[in-house]
C-alpha cells in the first residue's frame, strides 16, 4: 500500500489511501478481538469440562471409567451377579483391540487376513455343531441373523423382488410362522426390520391335549398353512425352537422339517439346546436341527466369552442372493467381527468347548435329581435326562381340600377365585425366587411368569454357568436353601386363613385382600374419622399406621412389617411378612388392634390439648379478673393508692386470702386450690385409666420373642414351671402391697429424710413452687404446663 501511494502524486488520493488503511486496521483489530472473545466463550461455555485444556492422562480416564462402571464407594452394589471374566474372556476382549489394529493394514494384507479369519471360524463352528457345508454370518444383535435369513427367503421365493419391490409382496403376501413359546418381541422385530405388516406373522399355538404345553402344535400348524394357501398367501418361513426361551422345551423339529419340505418353506431353528450338538450324545429331537436351513448359535454365554458375536449358520448356493440379503459382505470391518471368536476358539480348543457345555448340562441334571426328592416342588421339564434347563415352582396341598397353588383352573371354578388363587401362588413363588437369587447369586436364577403355570424359577446353566462360574457346590447350596425356605412358605400359607378370621372378628381392624402380597396378610386400622367409601389417601390414617409400624418393629419379633398403600386404594395398610415359625395369630392381631387404638387416643389427646388449654386459660383469666375486682371492693380504693395504701395497711393490715385455680388437663376443667392451702397437699385429680394392653403380651416368658405360641409337647413341664413361677411372683407382690404401695412408700417423707415437712413447706412456700406453674392476678397471662394440672394462684401480699 505504501509503495503504491508513493507513485501517486495527487495529495487527495494519498490522504484517502491513508484513511482507508487506518479504517481497515481498525476493522481488522475489532474482528480479531471479537474472534478471541468468541473463542474464550466457546472454550468456557460450550465445550464440556473433560475436553477443555490440553487433554487428560490415561490414569484419569481409566479412573473415570471405573467410577462409571462400579459407581461411587458410598453406593450399595446393585446386584451380586458379576461376570466371571477368566483368561478366555481376556482373549475375547483382546480380539476387539486387535481388530482395530488390523484395520490399519494395507488393503491387500487386510483382505487376506480377514478372509482367513472368517473361513477358519466358519469351518470350526460347522464341524463342532455338526452343520456340514454351511456358511456363517456374525452379528452383534442376536435377532439380526434371523432378519437376514427372512430377507434371503424373500429373495429366493420372489424372483422379481429386486426389480418390483413390495409390489410383488402385495399380490401374494408372505407369512412367517412363529411359535407361541417364542421369545417376546421377536415377531415385532422381524416386521420392523423387513417392513412387513403384522398380518404377515402367524402365531402357532402350542399343544393343549398331548405333549408338552410349550411345544408347537404340528397338526394345527399344518391347518394354518393350508388356510393361508387357500387365501392366496405364501408360507415363507418357520421358526422352530430347540429350547424355548422360557422353559427350554424343544419342538418336534423332525416333523416340522418334513412339513417345510412339503410346502417349500424355510426352516430356521434357534434355542439354547443347540449347544448340546457339540457333545458326544445328542438327543434325536435336537439332532434333527442339523438338517434345517439355518440356525442361530450364541457361543458367548455358552462358553463364558464376553463381547463375542452371535453366529447364524445357513445353507444356500447363490452368493448373489446372500450378498443382497446382507449375509455376506466385502467390507473388511464386517469380516473382522469373527476375530474375537476366532481367538477364543483356538484358546479353548475342542476339549475346552465340550467340557464347558458338558459341565452346564451336568449342573442341570444334578439339580433335577435333587429337586425330585424335595416335597412341594414341581419341576416343569420336557425330558429330565436331556433338558439343560430346569424350571420349578412351589405348590402345596392342604389336608381336606383341593390342591392349592395350581395355576390351571378347574372347569367349574369361579374365575375371580381362580384369579385370586393364581396371584397368591405367583406371589409366593416370586418371593421364593428373590430369596434364592439373594442367597445363591452364583446360581444365575431367573424369575419367569408363564402363561399357564404362572410364576416359576428357571435355572439355565448353559446361559449363565460359564460366566458366573457356577459349580456343583452351588447347586447343592441352592437345594439346601430351597429346603430351608419351604417351612416358611407352608407355615405362611396355613396361617393366612386364621389371620383373616381373627382380623375380621376384631373391632377396628379391616382385612385387606391383597393376593399379590406373599406374607401372612394385610390389615388396616379404621380410626374414628375414617371414610370407608373413599379410596383416596387418608393423612390421619397414614399417621396412625406409621406409628403402628414403628411400634411393631420395636418388638423385635421374627415377623417383618411394612407400610404401603392398600390394594386397589391409596389408603395406608400394614403388610405382615412371611412366618418362619408357628405364630400366635390371635396375639398378633390383638397387639395390632391395641397398639393402633392407643396411638389414635394419644393422637387425639395431643390434637385437643391446644384447644383445651386455650379455653382453660381464658376461663382462668376471667375468674382471676373477677377475683381482682372482688379484692378491690373488699379493700377499698384508698388502699390501691401507693402512699395512702401503705399507711392504711400499716395502721390496719388486711389479712390476704389465697384464691387460686388449678386446671385439670384430664377433666378439662378449672378447680380451686383451697385443698392445697388447707391440707398442705397437692390434689392429683382424677387419674386417667391406662390403655388396655394385650393379655397375652403380659404372659410372655423372659427371652421369648413376641407372637410365639406357648410351648407344647416335651416343653410342657418347663412351661408349667415358668407359669408357676410367675404366679408365685404375683402372690408375693400382692402380699407386699404391690408396686403402687412401694411407690407411695418411696414418696413418703420417711423415705426421703432431706425432704421438707408440710409445716416447713407452708413456711417456705414450697407448695407455691411446685411442678405445677401458677399465674397471679396481676400477670394472668404467665403460665406454663405442668405434669397434669395448670395452677393459677394469687401471690401473698403482692403489693408489699
């Protein structure tokens, strides 16, 4: 700019150039300052804290990850189940890091390496699980392989699908058949992935008359296929189960395969029982799966390998269709999904793979054999010798009645009664499952709600044993825990009806029928202002039940108590938990009623105390004012003048009279203090009656916990001696005058040599400074509550 200005001779242009240069400099400086301010603002406000500055070191980042994984130290652990990551788990995790490193190689080396990894893994899996000449698709989502298989089946059956798209499907709708026992949400997932409407799914019911109730009904399936063909639909694919997601039952795969070949359908098999294909002996029902069109394997849970993909093995001769369906890919990153499994299979070897699967099957067989010897436990298994899944539940038959806790209703049973019985059964089994999960975390138990049987407990070691490290000792501990919990379940079940009758016959208590509660029962105390027709929350009742819950927990009994809203209502109730021993229900109900009534009475007394005291103070003020006016009339006006009154009092003294008032809180009335000054003894008024307490609580022996029945059988002698000892103590207490006489003797002057005599108390005014506060005529507003009475007294000669 300066060079060009030197060549310009016109001074006006030179001046304009200088001004432009200064203006541009000012604009550039302003823009630079704005950018710097914006940069500082962006760094301080928009960028998250961990990204500010020059970055963090690896230790800090790993510490952050550890805190996010395990939480703070103050927080309690959410679950005792922890994945047991052994050395084979580290190999699988190494595969993910190694895959990221391999992806940086040049294209030719990367292509050769990924092809080798994919082909080796596919060959090993096909040989291990007896699926000859198959291809493999590795996927993270377990259901993704089935979606790709459905897409392959559509391309195979609809030749013009690539060109015409869904117009081909509109003319002849495809139908995918799923078992009613399939995993929840599988049909919806397939429709979402394939873009098919829900009518394209056909739910095949399970057996109702013959065979397992969790197996697909083959005869009904054939009927559905024929009906769909008549309606112009195309039967496309059938999903069979080799071990259902719920109870591990296997469909009749051999018969289903014949049906699929007859109608040109694709047969896909999935389930946990496919893991047994690696063993030497395989049941025929599972072995038929090796002839299917495709199957999905989950070797990660079976072998205890974390972050290992699932595998879908399939057979198809057209590489172009598999490429279109997404089962094969030319991307190296897709082929590297098999790397963690490729490393893990080599580390374990065939013996290690078979040993883990065999160990899981032995655990299930061990539990089955043990549960057969346990009463009140029903096992729901298809084949006790081969099923690797054990599903069991608690049931009991009461003497002289129909079997209880049966989920299948009788034909002539009332639906409401069946529903109540079903929910009661489910509550007990759910409680049992929660206790077993807490006591034996290595068992990997799962609580399930089956459509027919109800709530059951499932033990599936193929899915959990390798990861949790379940051993045979854990199975033995599980059986021992089941046996220890059975007396609690049976005792609670037997006491429920007795508890209902006792609560129904007790005034002030209402039995709440809550079939979802596994304990003895639910009870609600009906206070005086309780609106029985309302379902809304009751603050007064909630306060009473909160105090009742506190009192019951202070008894330190073996029962557990909790407070919660009533079933189908918002009112508070007391929930009584499981009974571990023979409980005296009558004593329990009596204690609840007496304690709740006592809390209500105390609550009313406290609520009415303020109003009673306020009215008593007002009445006392009025009477003291009248007494002051009466004294004025008796003494005259002259005595009220300070100087004149002193002279008159000196010449003609006036004998003051003690006129006070005492306020009895129990009676709620004002009383005269004349008795106090005449007899030199404070009046105690009327003693309120004590709140009645349960008679059975008084007879509890030392060391005996509350709500226990009296001893029987071999303990009759000790019980008789204990009762006789109590009777002897009562007789001695009666002869000695009882505790009341002892209390009077303890309060007598002879028992307290240092206490003043009544004469000394009169001289020193001890009765004026008792625990009962007093209010004088000049200051009627000064008062404070005593133990039971409020005393209002006029001081002696207050003006002298």
